[in-house]
C-alpha cells in the first residue's frame, strides 16, 4: 500500500508479480495540511474508511500481511498518529513513513522494471504527488541522484490557485514557486523525463482522450513538452466543473490537476527534455519489485 497526500493505493500481486488487484482511492489525506500543519478530521475519516475497504479486499484475495508506506502528508503532519494508529489496527500491518529519498528510489525501481528498453540510457524520473515531488537522475543503470522537493498538486493548488478558474496573478505565483524549488537542483539536460503516478498518467489519458483509467494504455505514452504546455494552458482557463467534464481527467483530480501538470511543464522546460514518457507503475510497484 502507498498512502499519499491525495490518494491511497493498494496493489496485490501473485507469485509472478502479476496484478491481482490494483486500486486507487482518493482520501485527500493532506487536505489543508500546507496551511495548518495538521491532518483534518474529515480527511482522516475518509482515509480510514478506504483502509477498511482495502482490508476487505486483502481478506477476499487471501493475501499476506500488507507492506505499507506513507509519504509527504504523514512525514510532516503534527498529528500523524491520529491516522496511523487506527489505520495500522485496521490494516494489520505497520505503516512505514518513508523519506523522500526512499520514495524516489522506489519510483526509479518501478520505472526501471517497467521500461527495460531504457537500460543504459540516461533519463530523469519525476514522481509528482499531492504534497511532494521526487526527481531521480539515472544513467539508465543506477541512481545518480535523488531528491524530494515539497511541492505537489494538492499543496500548490491550496497555496496559490484559490479562484475558479485561477487568476493570472495566482498562476504566476505558482510558477514562481515551482521554479524556485527547481532552480537549485542539478539535473541532466536534454534527456527524457519519465513521469510516474496520477498526474503523469492523467496527461497521457487526456492526450489519448480516454474515458476511463486504463493502466496499460497510459503506460509508455510519449508526450512532448509543447503538448503538456497546451494541456496546462487549457486547464488554467477552465473551471473545476469544466475540468471534470474533460475526457481523461478523473473527477476526483479535477480540482488539483493543474498544479500537478504545472510541475511537469516546468520540469520539462528546465531540463530541455525532448519528451515525457508516462508510467502508471509508481512506488507501490517499486515495493513489489524489491527483492525479499
């Protein structure tokens, strides 16, 4: 299980690492966290209900004890125990709150196993979450650098995009925030960017006009920086209701998706990347691929 700022994801695989269940639910655990430093009561309640559903799925599939990791929301929330203690009781497993560096390594492992054809080719893995973004530079064989920065789709939306649709001044402030976080990073230029998790696969789903999420169809999609820019420009002129009606955008992501796409757009320009390759297999798959 991957417990994130926006989503909780459950992956059950068989002995050959084939997916038996691969489920995403929107708990929005990080609701209001950027401003308050605390998990909201309603976010805890939503996320615990998802944990109860996942426990039922684990039991139905007769799976072993779950391996559970949590990321940015539980890294920084002052009251994280209000969620983790009951969640562990429900799930029957220990929740490991992992570092940003560990999160980045798991994202890289998932990508490396998903795209063996990239072995020996330099690229950058970017995992845009709800509260943080992980960037991994690789020579195609091993990790050269891994960093986590405290910006994500939920955080940027709550911090900057307060109007519906966003006002130009709000958009400028968000872009300045993103560029400030990226400015100090030393990353290779002119290499492909592989994007994992929900924001990246939404970009792919929009480009293909999908009406429902399909992991296979959104993995391996190549999208140019110009196409990402065009998607972002459209989102920033739309209301949340108009985004919800857009093919490829899951309704639960509609209010925060522009913030996540903005991070990818700025990363692509910052690295002068030729294209974005999208990958549905994120850190939950990294856990599955780890030996032992």
